[in-house]
């Protein structure tokens, strides 16, 4: 159904020289401007991308990627942030052309890559169903036949004649997923958009994907949620720095992904997305000194530093962190509105914020843990942003009574005395 052969995709990235590196002499400034002009003129003559910046670097988002997908397979594409997963899906969806290699598709493709892709903000939900369906390849007759089913699945009946620019991100993704899922394509491509939306709708989407795969259609799913990947997929592709690290059954690929996480630091960074209400821009898990670490002693505190940017005013806002084991069992969750110092309605005005907390020493038992960080609307649980970091470990060196059962191993003070 899908054949990917030696696929590569490169981008040109421009860099501005640091201020202290810039020359101040007039001849040097003029020379740099002439150099940049000649480079851009050459790129234009060759039909290449024109990139702003004093220096240009070629970045390979995908490098010699090859794999095959058979009809009816559900394939999970996993890897750390920046591994090339989204770029691969854009090439498969024919949104981006490859630099080298080729892709063969054996059927109609429906893709759901970003929230609101193919939606016009000024049109109503009803109008956007027809617009988005047409973009995805549905005929008007086909959309009319499935219209009621799409609206019922998306749960937006009350707002069907409201412009989608007034929709929340959760309503956006519900409607977009409903249209794509009811297209009945031979190949369905889904990116990490299911991270946006309430828990109930996420379960509904996963059930729909199970139903789609049960009908013999091919599904490609990108997600950091290993529980969903293991539940839905039979095959996995692990990407690392734009290259294929492993292809095989989903369990062996997921285990390889976990093993890779043991060598990575639990850090995350991304630029602010001004189209979203809130963006997680940085997360660092480390010691009290603020340096990222992936191994802690039993007697060490684990410090979390979270930075985010609010683009639009939001209320009943919640930043949360969940810790789970590599076996997917949740250890605990905590949120920034757990304490009495938080505002009653958790308001956030536009701006940059930092939130910090520490997990006390002598709490977690020896083992390896996944941190999951998210920002959501408290009452509805609609998720604005979410990220799953590489694992960190608690070493066994200082843990009392090695082999003590339980995920946590707190040293709880006891008092023993004669009661007579």
C-alpha cells in the first residue's frame, strides 16, 4: 500500500551572525551585503528556496528513509522531537516534495496533520465541513450523505453555524478529525493532533481508528503516547535524527524507543506558536542547580522548570505534570493550582511564564520514569499543549532495602512506645 524508497528531505536554514561577530567597518558591511545579494540571486536563478540570513545551513530532516506498509496495517511512527516524523507524514500526504527518493501510494490518502488544516476561520462549521471534505477529496454528494454522522461524531451541533474562528482548539480538532475519519480513504495519516482535546474525545478517536483499521484500511499514526501506539498498531517505525533506527513489530520498536530514552536528557524546547492559545516553550528536569539530568540518587530532589507563553487571555488554566513508569502505570499527577497560592479562577494574561516545583528526595523507588507535561483547561480537560520527555532514572545505590516493593519508597517516620 505504501512504499518509501531512499527518501530524503532537506531544508535551508538561515542564521544571523551574533552581534559581537558583526564587522563594523564600512567595507566589511558592504562586502557582506554583496555576498548575500549574490547568493540570493544565484538561488533564484536555480529555482531554489531564498533564505534570509548571513549564513545558510543545509538541514536534513529525513535522510535515506526506506520502509514498506502492507494493506490493512496500522503503523506507529515514533521518535523524539525533531526526529523527522511530521516531515515524513507531510511527504506521504503530498504536501511537501522530497529532495531525493520516492514514495508510492496505493490508494486515496486522507491526512490530519495540524489542528484546523483546510479550515477557513471566517466560515461556519457547516461550511467548513464541505470545504474540508472537498480538500480531502470527497464529492459533495458523499459529504451530504455523511454530514449528520460527521456532526454527531464531532459533538458541535450547537455551534454548527458559528464561524470556526470562535471555536476552541478542542472543537477544531473534533471537527477536523470527524471529516477525515469519515472520508473512508484507503490510507489515513494522523499526526499528534489527538493530543489536543478532552480525554473522552481522545478515547473516541482511538476507537474510531480501531474501527477504521478493522475495515482493512491502512493507518499511519504519529504519537508520543506509547499506550495508544501499542494498543492500535501492529507495526512500528522508529526514527532518530531523520534516519530509520528500527522497523518491525510494535513491541520491539517501542522497547528500542525506551532504550534510546535512557541515553537522552529529559529536556524539551520549541518556539512559540502564536496560532495556539498557549505554547509549552521549554521543560528541563534536573537537580537543584538547574542542570538537566537523567539519573538521580534516592537522596536527591528532582527539579522541574517549565516555561510557556500565553498568546491569548485564558481562564481556568492549568499546568500539570504526570509521572509514569515505563510499564505505563501512572505514579502521580500534580498541577500548578494544587496549592492555595493559585488564583481562584487560574487566569493568565498574554506573556511569558515560568513554573517550577520539585519532587522530594526519598520518595520515588529505584526505577525508570516518564515525565509528561501538559497545559489544559481545568474543567473540560481540553489540552492546549502536551509533551512527553525522555525517561529519567532513580538509581538503586542509596535506596534502603533493595527490592522493596512499590513504585514509591518514602521514609515515613514511625513512633513506637508502650501503650500501658
